[in-house]
C-alpha cells in the first residue's frame, strides 16, 4: 500500500515496536511525542503530518523508508530501533541506560530514542523534546 501524497510530502513517522510490551509502554510515549511535535509545528507555523505506526507496518511498506522518522523503544522491542542501532550515531548516551541516536549533521533524518526500560525510554523522549534535538530535527526536515 502506498501512502497518500500529503504524508509523503510533509510527513514524519513515529515508529514503535509491535510486541505487547511495546504496545503497552512505548506506544503511549509515541503519542505523547506526536502531541508535543504537533504543538511545536503549530508554534513554528510549519506544516507536518505525524503518524504513529508499528515497526512491522513500517518495515513492510517500502514507500515509507525515505521519510523522516523517530523510532521509540529499544532494539529488543522495536525492530526499526534494532535496524538503526548500528546505522545511526549516538548523539547522547547517559550511563549506558538511555540513548538518543541521530545523525548530528542531520543528513539522515532518522532518530532512535530508547532506554533500558520504560522510565529511561521516557526520559530519552523528554530529552529529545526539550534539549534542542527536536528543533534541529524539524529544521532539517523542513529544509529537505
């Protein structure tokens, strides 16, 4: 299935795992992230369509692979995070418990946010939202 043109033109994907653990813990974080990004886009007067979807849906829809994305949840619960683990640089690692992975030059518009448990994954999401990572990411998405 090919996504609609609006999504392809100005969409940002937020990908979570599809395991029960990911559905219970990471999907609510993804919707929180979506809400915060929607608010920030309105503040910046930017257009953007955000969609939360599962790793399996993303991996099986090749048309989505060129879109900007934020993966939420660790490599053990999210197949996209597992794939990105060796492909993205670590922008921030705290005590080997939480990681913000992204290309610091923002040529690659994929981000992976995760921790060793739910609380540290939630902290990685909050750090991404409040420490300039989000604004830099959105600036690169708009410029692309």
